[in-house]
């Protein structure tokens, strides 16, 4: 009896990975913090209504610098966890936000505080540049409100 390679591969994946199996609770907490997946639908709730500053990575799947920045974005997400939120918005899948914020260069990173865009960063940025931009924007915003 000859078995199809796709069937064998699928069966192997189910055996190894399991069906809908969750890691134990104590193992879940060991995972890294991920950026929020932003869409045209949840942008208002996740960004505009956020109680903390939000760094939004506007990216496109065809943009090589955008893809190259993904590890940096994840590191920044972990470092800012608890003080700011980091979100990623694929502009190809979310034309409303792309048009609303006139996104025409990539990567484009926007910082929002109290629902307002306070800073726009264009091009590849380092981890330190992003963390500093969020800290500076937050400090300037706090000074302006006192």
C-alpha cells in the first residue's frame, strides 16, 4: 500500500504538535510579548483609546526594510511592556488606516499618546532609537499637560 506524502506529513504534524494542545500555564508565561496585531477594525480601540503610549509599526509584506525590522520591533515590545504598547499594522490589508494617516513611506512608525499622533519616524530604526522616541514623546507630552 502506497501512502501519499501529504497525508503522511499531515499525520506526523498532528502526532508531534497535537490538536489544539496548549502549553502548560507555567510554560505560557515564558513566551515573549508580541506586538498587537492592528487592523482597520481594532485600530480605534487599541490605539486611539489606549491608556498608554502606542508605537505603531506600519509595514508591508513586500518591504524588505520592514521585514528586517521585525526582530527589533519584537525586542522593543518586550522592553516597553507595561509602559507602552507596540502594534503592527499591515498596510496592504488595512487601506483605511493607510489612507487616514497618509502612509506613503516604509517602514513608517507612528507614536500615539492620548489618541493623537505625536511623532512619525520614517525608515529603519534601531532598538535604542525607538525606545528613546517613545520615552521622549511621553516626557514632552507630560510636560505639556502640566
